[in-house]
C-alpha cells in the first residue's frame, strides 16, 4: 500500500470535514432549519463531478499499483455479489431500529430536512442525484474504510485506524446536524465490522448503498408524517393563543 495514496486519501477526507464543519456553523445554533432548502441542478452536477474525480483518482492509484483490491478489503472469501446483497439485507433491521429510535428522540424532522437538503426539485436533478448516490457507496467506502481503516490498520494498528475513521466519519456528516450523528456512528460501526468480516468491503458497500437509497425511496411517507405533525403543532399553537386571548379580558375584569 502506497504511503502517497494514504496521505492523499487522508487529506481529501480532512478537506471534506472542513467543508462540513463550515456548513454546520452556518446553521442557526447548529440545529436543523424549520424548512429544508432544496438544492438546484447545479448541486446535482457538482455531486457527479465529485464522484468522477474520486473514481479517476482511485483508478489512477490502482493502475500505478498504489493500492490493491486485497489491500482495501475488496477480495473477501465471499463472492462480491453475495456480499453486496448481504449488506443490503442487513440494512432492513437497521432501518426498523433506527426508525423507532428517531421517533422516540423526536429527531424525525432532522432526518427529513437532511434528505430534502440533498434532493433537487427537477426530474433531471433527481436522476443525476440518484446516479451520484449509486456511485457514492463504492468511492466513499474504498476511501474512508478501505484505505483509511482497513489498509491503515496494518501500519497503525486497528484501534488508531478505527478511531481516526470515526472522527472523519462524524466530521464529514456534521453538516446534516448534530442530532443525526448517533445514526452515522452506528452505521460507521457496521461498515467497519463488515469490512473486517468475511464479507469484506463489498458487504459495507452493499449496506452503504441501501443506506443512501432507502431514505429517498421512503421520503414520501416521511414527508406525510412530517406534514401531519406540523399541522398538529400549528393547531395546538392556535388553541393556546385562543385560550390566552380569552383569558385576558377575564383577568382584567377581575
């Protein structure tokens, strides 16, 4: 494994962390806004451009023998298609448990805002975004887990590599809001566990693919629940104002 490849991967992830922290600091008090800001088609184009740059860099490094499939966990004992399908299947129980936890903690609004913040309005923008989200699990897992955890652990030891990877994972997703970081920490643990399992990095890619696509496939239902909850909040606020207004004259007459 080339030291140059590891250094470039680490520098790239550090740059993403800086961009994520900057976006998070621009949010009001680090919280999710009341309404999501839908991106335009230029954002979707930028997403694809980023994936193309990542794929080009990985291809160049592989052609120059800077990294190998086995060196990043892409040569597991289980065939790649089976490992990917197993990773996708693993997301189903995770989806149920996370959904229950999100509703219990009252963070469903945060997840809806995070999804809408990555979902353009136009059909072209949505199609381009879906393409980018389909490529992202491969590039992100190879860089963030394959290089900076699996390969780096052979030099620094697993504890240091896994700890560094966790910091980078949380940092790169901070722009979505601090309340969704426990979800990313859980997913990071699953990604790393799969990477070092017989399924290898292909299993992590399958899980990541499901984690990237399923929220958008279920976004319609989540939006309906969010709108219903918003209507309930508005109704309660109107009732509270009406009660406060009717109590005022009585208090003055007394």
